[in-house]
C-alpha cells in the first residue's frame, strides 16, 4: 500500500490530559494495534493504518537523532520515554510524551512495542523546541552523527542522561501519574 504523507500545517491539536493514546507495533515498527484515541487524534482509521510503519505520524520537525536513540534502546531491550511532535492526517501537529514498553511472549519470540502517549505541558514544549530545532539543523548540514554529538554535549553540560532529562520534563504527577501507570499495567498484561 502506497502512503502519502500529508503536508504539515501550523495548527496544533490540543490533547486533553485525560486522553491516553496507545499503539502497538511489531518488531519492525509496523502498526498492529491502535486505540480509539489514536484514531481520533491522528485522523487515521484503524483499518487505514494497520500494517503500516508507525512513522506515518512522524512530523518533519522531529530530529532523526531522537528516533535513532529510541529504536537503539528498544532494540537493546530497554524501555524509553521521549517528547515527540507528531503529524496528523490533516497536516496538523500534536505534542505527546511517549513511553515505550517492550513485550515478548517468550524469550525466543520477536518483541512487540507498545507506545503510551499523553499530553505534555507548554513548559516542556517550550524547553524542547529550541533543542529539536538545533538538532534538525545539524542533521541537515552535517548529518545524524553531528546531531547525536550535540545532543550528548547538551546532556553532559547539564550532568544528565537522556532518561533523566526526559523524566524531568515529562514525569506525570498526582492523579494523572496514578491513572497513567494503572493504564500501562492493564494494557501490558492484556497484550
């Protein structure tokens, strides 16, 4: 199936803090499940996206370095959290905190990846946007490696790992944290 990525337009889709977007991919990143919130926010029906690469929602403003790190960690069997700008079918964008979990039926089976997404604060977006702009500019001018080196320098200067930096930006608090963790636990055990 041929997929045509929509042209981005500068209109944001605001996500309610009680909305949790969930999708599951196979080990290659092809969508094998999405919840109703995913369809509502992205504008894609479940039948449209089933079997397609999850990068159909990748916004061109996102640096490749972030996805490189995410896939590297997942392939190493480690979960990861990241702040991501995604692209809806309409061309509008939306920001989400994405938490990944790895699921494997047996030690010999290929893993699947469950992504849990929720809204993020304006403060988190305002902090991450300049970094992402810089990483993207570096990738265009000098390639992925330059972007990754800059990101490591950025983190080193702050004496933080990528996980610590993302956790400081994105960690859910209060009742939202309780609901989010319960939802993840329920869906992971149902997978």
